[in-house]
C-alpha cells in the first residue's frame, strides 16, 4: 500500500473555488426562479418572437429592437430597473454568476498575499482589477 499523501491545493485556489461555487449556486437559483416566473407570465421580451429570432440566428441588436418591450438596445446594468419581469430576474441570475469570478479573484488575491507569494499576488491583483473594471462597465470589448 502507498501511504503517500495527496498534494494540498494552494490556499488561493481553495478560496477562489469556494467563493465562486457558492455565488454561482446563488446565481443559478435566481436564474431558475426568474425563468419559472417568465414562463408563467409576461416578460420584458416577447417569448415567441424572442425564440424565433434566436433560432433564426439574428444579431443581438435586431433581437433587442424587435422583441423587447421598449424596442431599443439596452446599455449597462439596465436590468436593475426592470426586475418586475421574470426574464429580467433570470438575466440578473446570469449577472450574479458572472460576478462570481470578480469576487473570487479578490478572495484569491487575499489568499495569495497570506501565502507570501508576491509575484502571484501581483498577477492576481491585475486580474482582479481587470475583472472589476469590466463588471463595472469601464472596460469594454467592442
């Protein structure tokens, strides 16, 4: 028998993993509740038209202008003002899942600093800042 111990994962990885796991679970729960509400009532997007446009492979701008209530492409965190619709609650759940990486990376930075790994801490800080600025809408890919 081999009595060799399995290697321990780095503290930063454990912190990142646990934070991301629980935030993603919360986001999934919110998204599922939102979809149930959306299927049981009206939403911000016309269901039939929205799905037809998706299956036809239309561009995002065309889908928003055609299927949404206000017929315009939203900007930024638009869904925060429309949380009375089930599909918007589902989109909030997706946003919460995306936020998991941001919060997890800041946690990983703390874990890396506590481990005394300066080079990795610098990389973690850079990634955490990029993710945070992207989530805030400051950095955009267009």
